[in-house]
C-alpha cells in the first residue's frame, strides 16, 4: 500500500492530519503501522489503490477511515485502545477512551468476502476486548471477555481474524467493563461493501456514517460520569456537538445514504427536514424494496443501526437532528427550575447588587437564553450554541445541517456556507392590521341533559 500517497491525498485538507506513532522497529515487528488522527475534522472519502472490487467509500462525519496493510491477500488493521482527549466543540474538550487518537474510533471499510486480520493493542489502564457488533464470525472471535476469550491485558496485543461474510453496516465496541469503557466513548463504525452490486438498485452518490453519543459531563469538569443511567447532558454525533458537527453536503439531485448507529443508553428519533427518505438497511442487512416506506423520522433504538436513503432534490440548508428536544441542548439544559409566568419584579436588580452576574432564568420561556452571554465555568458547553445567518438557531447537541447546492462538485465535501433563499421564498413579518379575534359567546341557553342507562336497568342524568 502506498502510505505516502495516503497521507498526502487521503486525509489532508478536508481530511485533517493523520500521523503514524513513532515506535521502535522491534516493537512493530510483524504489526501494521499505528495510524492516528488527532483532530475532529471530517476526512474525505478514501479508497485504497489496491482494492480489486470498486466501491463508493463512506464519509465519516467528524471522523475518518482506518487504512490497512495488505499481507498475502489479508487486510490487516491496527486498532489501539487508549485514553484520548476529544475536542467536542471549540473550548470544550472531554477526557475519553477511544481508538487511534479519537472517540469514536476510525471507521473500518472492507468488501464482502475479504479476509480481515485486526491487531488490537491495549493502552488503557485496565483490560479490554473488542466485539464486532452484528458480524457473522467464529465464536472465538466475537470478543466477549470471559465467554469467548481472555481479556486483552494492559500493554497486550490480541489478534482477531475472520472473513467479512456479509455486506452491511456494523459497529465495534468493548465487552469488558463496558459500563465504564462505552460510557467513556469506546466505539467505532464498520462498513462491509457488497462484492456484487445490485444493478437494479439506484446508484448512491454520497454515503455518510456516524455514531450517536451521550455523555454526562458536569459544568466545569472534563471527565464523564460513567455511572449515569439516563440523565446525560452532552449529546452528539460522533462525539461532536453542534455547531462543531460538520454538515452533510450534497449536489442537487444526488442520492444520499446516511448510516447511523446508536450505542447510547436511550433511543433517538433522527429527523431530516425538507426531504422524505426510506430505511434501506439495518444491522441485519438490506431492507427488501417491498418492505420500505417513506418517512421523515426514524427511531434508532439502543444497539441498532439504521441506513436511510433519499434524493437531495430541495436546495437549501435543512436541519437534521434527534427529535428528543433535550438532546439538542447542552449542559445547562438540566436541573434548571421552570419559572415561566413568575414575576420577578424588581428582584433582579436587588440580587445583582450582591451577585452582578445574576440573570433571570426562564421567566418568559428559555428562548432568550440563546442570546445571553452568561459567564460559564471553564470547559463548559453552553445550552444552545448554534448561530445561523439570521441569529441564534436555538439548538445544539445532536443537530447538524444538510446543505443541498446546485453547483457543488461530486467530490466536494467542504462546507459551502449558508444558503441564500431566492426572492419571495422566505417567511416574513406581517405589518398590516390584524383582524379582530373571535370571542366565545356566552348565552343563557338551557344545558342539555343526557340519559345514561346504568347496569341493572337504572338511569342517571348527566348535564353536558
């Protein structure tokens, strides 16, 4: 494999920087290079030069694809489980555990029928393992420590080897102290492309993938609370929160595939604006055409993957987000009392004499919070941080934008900026006179009485 060409073309520019860890030759004897990516930018699609079966590579939102070494016909990958620091948004970094410098780890792409050998090196402070979620493989390669294998000890390297027996979208994650390790961000995507393309299936022009994430990070802290069951406060796509999540871009008329995996503790109804789509695949494989139906929201349960496809035939900037409203909010969205309708009167001024930074919280709802510059503890992500061309968006977290443009080149995945609506196609303020609001008329008409038969033959009268 031409690794120099990979570094120069595959993951530079849009892709960001990727580096090979510096280790002695003796330490790497017989092992593929360790490749890592230090930043959270979105890498462009990467196709190896030695791939015999052509396929459309995926683009991992705020992530990248792990390169392999071809060794006597076997595709060899090297995953390194290690502590990482993920910059989820500018000024907001979280201590996580991940793979090859990032959480989630890099996406693994192979072709149906490939023989795959995966070296997993453990640089965590405790033992781990890797389960290849959804794969058909020998029992001893399934990665449940204690059941299928001994755990991978600290500093040890284990080898997994199997054939990619069926095409589809899968995930990988630990099955060793998973309460800690998955809560700290240890997960990744796996895509097996079909060896034979269905000539009757519509051609896909762009193929995206990302994982859903949930962390409990107290304001001002940097390490997630791993014992949280449901009350998370940081929700993201591929361990990134809006406005740092990259947009999904498409040329007008493109057929777009989006693969979404969920390894959080709750379900997520993912909603796409402006377009209807079909669920074309799950962890179990492709959905037969006759079993598909149009949707604008698909609910992705814990441990599931959903593959959706649609035609990007409406130009503009379209929201794509989890439809659980608190999943599009940041750390301040929790444990704040509802004060709607409470008259603070002159209380604010008196409190500010003692606490100059005191602010009214939700007297008229929470919309004003988007424009308030409240002082926050260091390393704290605000509740609603997204800003668009017309002001604060009012959402963050599990939210991004599908940007459809007529003049976008096929291989261009860069952000085209904000969409400019054509004249007379945008909502506007009405400044004319409003009609008189209708009022309910009160009359002295008699109240209607209904006769209701009671069990046993009796009657009861009820006014309505």
